[in-house]
């Protein structure tokens, strides 16, 4: 039983980590483009890029982790 729970937790963590990093990277790229197009300084751009990427990555990580973990638990065969 512990091995199954450990496997589920590991799979949920890996899936959410990958999704969070991807969401953060995409957000940082879009923020960089948008802030540079509108003429902000590089310091303002970097600050907002960091803040927005961090929020997007952490929010995506948390959502995917909890939803993914419950979905993986539902798929686990009952013994």
C-alpha cells in the first residue's frame, strides 16, 4: 500500500513540476515581449517577469498537483 501511495505522489509531483515550469517559462517570455513592446525599462521588465512567472508557476503547480493526485488515486485499482 505504501509503495502505491509513494508512486502516486511521485507521479503527481513530477507531472505538476513539469507543468509549473512550462507555465512559468511561457509567462516570462510573454511578459518580456509585452513589457519591451510597451517601452518599459529592463529593470521594470525583469521585476514583472519574475513576479508573473512565479505566480503562474506556483499556481499551476498547485492546481495540477491536487487534481492530478486525485485523478491518479481514482485510477488505482481497489484491492
